């Protein structure tokens, strides 16, 4: 066991630097939370109310997300020139039914709403003098259900059906392309990567269903998952009547440190285009690997 702990630490230690999370309790039912990841910071209060005798809990979390002014120093600046930001409101209600013996179950229903604006820069002629700035508004909402069912005994099987429905209208910057610069004084020609196209947006409606299963013993759990994505036409709020894709995943998770909620997942996937046209093949397939820290044992979405 000690050898497993040692090698798990060697594997995961370099990854801890990618995310910084903190939670501070300031009142009996109020925490202040911050999270820094991928050059973005999220901060805001968390209202956490629970009634243990009835197994009920309610969490309300209003958060603001903004890019760091300096990623290396973790500096954020909020003023009237801050053109990129996003406000997030998350609500989650949980009901747990647990006895000393017999069946144990829990039900969690959550909602998530995002609204914000982002500034985009692009250069239609490929030169700095042609710079254009656009500020666009994005929004999204998500509904989620997570169930959990098991028996009140050792090595009991565990099931967790999970459902998620997400709609997003999220503006994205165009891809960078290489632009050839005029020759310098030495006759050397170089290229610069710039964005020459304006940002674009396509509405996305994505229902997803997953069944998490743990056999009751061992270090593995299993999660067959299905997604169906409806993608609308560019600039239109309607996600239907354009492009549809069906996706299958069959995750296998390994838990080297079960008590610390660390898990490694691998899955093949199959992606099928059922309507419309895009730049991918009608049938796409491949595999994925993920490493998760601090998650609930069978949490997926």
C-alpha cells in the first residue's frame, strides 16, 4: 500500500500547479471561494444551507469570472476598461435518504446560468494598422440531475445515473493564420500569426446521459455515457435544423487513492454525424485520458 501511495504522489505532484482553489468560511452559512485555472479567476460567495435531520441541502453560488492581468503574478484588475468578464449563478438542491440498514439514495438537482461579454481583436488585412475591436455578449444555461443508489452494507454495488442539459451562445475568436511580412533590411521574409477573421458564434444545445457504476470492491468504476449535440447556424439563436452529432463514450476510472478522491479515466469514443455537414468525417473515433482531483467518487458531469 505504501508503494502505491508513493508512486501515485510521483505521478500527480507535477499537476498540482495548474489549479489553485481556496474556500474561506466567514459566517455559519457563508463561504468565500476563489479558483484560478488556465489564466482565469473565479471568485464569489457561497451560501450553504443544510438540514441534516431531513437530509436536505441547498447551495447558492454567485461568481464572477475574469482573465488575470498577469498570469505569472496572479493579478486581476477590475475597472471600467475591463471588457472581458462573466457572471455566473449556480444553484444546487440535494436530498439524501439514508438509514442504518436498507437502501441509501440521494438526488441532486442543479441549475447554472452564465452571462458576460468578451473583447476580440482581429486584423482583416493582416497588419496592425487594420486592427478592429469587437465586444460581444455570450450566455449559457445548464440543468443537471445526479442520483445515487446503494445498499447499507459493506461492498454494496453503487449506481449513479446523471443527466445534463446545456445551452450556450458563446462567441469564439477566429483561428490564427500565418501572414507573410514584408522583407526586412536584410531581405529576410518572416511570418506572423494573426487573426484576420471576425469572431463567430453558433448556438449549441447538448443533452447528455451517463450511468456511473461501482461494483462494490476494487479500484475501478465504469461510466457509459451518451451525448447528442444540436449546433445551429452561425449568428442564430436556434440550435436546431443545422448540425447534429451523436457521441458514445465508455469510461473506465481507476482510483489509486480512493479516500482522497483521485481518479484516472480512459475511454474510447465514437462520434456520428446524424444531420448537416461540417469539416469532420461522418464517423469519427478515438480515445481520451483524464486525471481528476478532489471530485465526488462517482461524479461525472
